[in-house]
């Protein structure tokens, strides 16, 4: 049985009670979190429960066109009032470069691709968080009064550390 088949079987069991049906698309805590897809990060590490926040995830916790789209919808359509950007220690994107990753993929697939145009590899985690915050704080659709803060999650200790401007 594949992992997907196992997930489908678990969903059949879950669907019998479907206790999350009462939730709305509006996050209870009016919080949106942009973070990495890393398995070591979860709403539990933030003390949140299902329904508390919108969690937007991608490789690196990067403000891309799509994550920005989600954050704008989260605020204007669904009422979030705060945004957290969370990167983490030991991120895979810190252990490569744009060119190395592109070369690795092209060597394995035997072809070049036009998309994605960038993987957003980075070396300095604090600098990366500041860069993501700058992209949000300077975007004309992110209101200045919206709280936008950045953090690094330490995968060893489980602690968040705020990154100041």
C-alpha cells in the first residue's frame, strides 16, 4: 500500500466524524503565517490549533507572487490582521545555490525548464527573513498598519527568535 493509499484510508475514518466542519475560512486568531514546508515546523510549534491561522508554506518561506496572493486574500477577504514570516535553521535552501540546484535538476532530468525561474536559495537566514519582510512592508497592497514580523525557528531547540529590522 502506498502512502497516498494510507492517507485515503485514514481520511475515510476521519470523514465519519469530520469534527472540523464547524470551522470557518476566517482564522480565529486573525493571523497569517508564511513559513517553510519543512516537516519540523507545524502549528503545534507555534502553540496554535487548527482554525487559528492561515498557514502558507513553500520551500524557504519565501514571499513569492503566489504566497503574496494568498496573504492579500487572507487580509482583505478573510480578515487577518497580523503576518508572521518564519524561516528556520538547517533549511535545505541554505545548503545550495541557485545554479547548483538548477544544474542538479537538469542533470537528473536531462532537460532545462523555464519554470520555476528561481528557487530562492540563500546563505544567511537572518538576511533572508529581512528580505522577505521588506518585500511585504513595501508592497502597496500590504497596509502599513498591518503587523508584519519575522522570525527564525531553531529546529534543535524548538524556539522562535525574532529578527529585527
